[in-house]
């Protein structure tokens, strides 16, 4: 595997100059930059992300924990918006923000969550997202990450920041639109009564 010293030797410059080209933290002539970039291409040199992280303290990585990948699509138990759609939306949003999403699946074993969170922290994730299967209360491991933790489609009693569907307002808007269309006899097919969304939608 090529190193920064190999690139410097091939380009005929010092390792410091190669570092300046990589980090863009000091002026380098266009000719020298082109020579360094050509040397990197020829050698197949890949800059070390670990070194970049140490310098900037930013990895560009966001950890996402879900059970959507291993769960069979016919076994979505809670109803509502499938969590895979949420995962896809997160992926698009993070890509637009220039972040890379590391996705880890629990394999339907909630006990895996703490291990996965620790793994993301070891890789210096800038944030961690936990995506639940359906709108529910969760109890995550008592691990205090040194980065933002956000719950998606779920909440806890510790007040962790969360993104939740507005089931009550959504149902209200839907029924209001049906009534505005002149309908009066409206049937409502509900989810399981113990699901949080069921209570909120009925209220709406």
C-alpha cells in the first residue's frame, strides 16, 4: 500500500508538500499540485481517513442503527410507515449534507444496540440515529455518547431528541378532507389498540 512518502518520491517533492496538497492548508503551485495528484493516481494512493480525523476531529460519518434490513418485509408488526423508508430518507438527507451513513442492523436483537453504539463511537461517528420499527417508547442502553444521539420513530423517558410522526394531526387532516368532500359515513380501519399511533389517530 502506497504511503505519502512514496507519493513524494514519485512526484519529486517533499512529504510536507504532498500533505499541503491533501489538506489544502497552504499554497502550492498548479504544476506541483498536478505532479502530486498524478503520482497519487499512478500509485493508487488513498489518503488516511484516520489521520484526517485526528487533525480535524470530524469523521464525516453518521451511525444509523435499525432492524429494517434483517426483518422480513411481511413481518412489519407495528403498522404505519415502514422503517426502511425512514432509513432511505436519512440516507438521502445525509448525502446532501456531505455525510456518510454507516448502517448497522440489530438482527432483531435489541441487546445488540449497545455494542453497535460503541462501535460507531470507536469510529468517531459525528452522530448516531436509532430508527425504530414503529412509533413506540424505547429504552436504550445507559451509554452516554460524546456525540448527538437522535431517536427516529420512537422516544424515551430521558428526553433524548426524537423525530416522531404526528399521528393525531395527520389523521385529523385526512378525515377533515373526507368530510370536505361531502362524506359523512366514514369507516376507520385501525391498527392494534395497544400501538401508540392507534390512540393518537383515533383522537385525531
